[in-house]
């Protein structure tokens, strides 16, 4: 469907409005954040073009209605879910089987983006700079803790950062400065996750840059990058992201234009490398060596009123209503 056809369909007030099921919740640690994202999307749907309703998936993964009822009531699904189940390709796969058009990336691209280890390798293959990263599984930790600790200490400079391989909002991320802290970070992490990644902690300043994409060739564009200044800890963790007294989020970032352009170029390159659609947000660190390292790509960025993408869009002069519409346009192609 061409861009002109999409616009004609969206703006044809004589026809019925598009019915949008806003998918929120799910069995993820980010369940509550998802609810807030969905409420903000619903609030900013153009009432002349769209008729929205919340489709709340329970913390047990239960859907509020059967597939047939959903298809009868919705023209498309707007996925405002974060973390496992909602962002990892699970819901996308179910909707693609149904089939029902959905916003955001495909099931395959979503699964790729959620797997930090594989996505970082993929981004490196596309010429982007990423931290050296090791992947460890719970069974290997249970069988030989000493071997894993030795490998990390031998090949990665300390301090180390230990992360769930699949997850979002920096939940479960731990920094280890000593071998004892490394042991406890891994032991605690494996109590909660099947696999973990370990990277050297890169000292520097954190930045993030969002991309919007209506789905047409060459339509993707990067929003102004945001500078992140943690106020309590040494990195942008869950509390820093969602606490009213958390990190300072400065948009546009306080950097020379050459760096701002570089952040935007990297975000676009990452978006395309993973095959993202509609939107994405790439997290980066400008190291003390003046190099820009890609940390991860979020295929469904937070959409709450206080989230980074809406703030960046506002700095660009783009209202949230238009952000939502761009993401829907991509789903209709």
C-alpha cells in the first residue's frame, strides 16, 4: 500500500474509523510500565481516524478475548508492551499467525532485538562498535562456576556489568567491581534468568536516540539524541528511568553537532540492521576514548508521557498524535 493510499484511508472521514486494539500488560516485569504506555497511546489517538480500546493481557499471559473476537473488533493491534512476551516476538508471532496487522517490528526482528548477545553480534557485523560480550547459561554456571569466573577475569577488564540476556528497562543489571561481587552478581542473576551476558563496564556518558519510520523506503528518520545523566547510581537503571527524582534526560543532548549527527546515524544504522519497523530506540555510550559504543536496540521504546521517545519527538516539534500515526502507518503497509 502506497503512502498516498494510507493517507487517503486514514483521512477518509466518510468511512469508518480504524479500530485499534492497544496491547498492554503481559507476563513481564515491565507490566505496569506497559499499562502507562498504552494509556498514553490511547490518549493520543486521533478520534477522527481511530477508535481505540485497551487489550490488557494478564500477568499470567491470559488474553481478554479469543482470536476470532479480536479480529472482529480490531483492524490492527498497537503493541505497547515491553520486555519478554510483548517485545521479544511472542505476541508478534501470534498476531502474524492470526493474522492481524500489528505495529512495530516483525516477530523475527523483535526476537533478534530482545536477544542482546545475538543482536550485538549482528550490529557488529554491520559495522557498529559494541562492547566485548560473553554469554553464559545457567547450566554452565551450575556445572563449573570457577571456569566462568576465570574466563571473565582473563578476557574482560573490570569493573564488569552483568545483564539478563533478554529483558528491558535495565531490570536485573548489576555492576561488579571485585571478583567477589562478580560471583554474587552472576549467582543472583542466574537465580532469576536462564542466561546472562557479561561486558566490561564502559566509563563515559550515556545517550539514546530514537528513530521513527512510516515503513516506506527511505522514510526512517532519527529524532534528536538524548543525554542521560544518572543522579543516584552509575548507570541508567530502572529507578533512574522511572523515578521522579531519577536521571536527568536532556534533549537535545549537550554535544557538538558532529556527535549529535553521529548518534543519529548510528541509530538509523542499527534500526535498519535489525529490520525494525515503525520505531526503535538505540542506547549508546560515548566512552572516555571518544568512541561510541552501541549497548542495545529497543524495538518497542517506552511510550509513557515521561518516556524518552515522546520527549525527543516533542523536542523535534512532533506531537505525540503524529508519532502514533506514523507507527500505525507502518503497520498498514
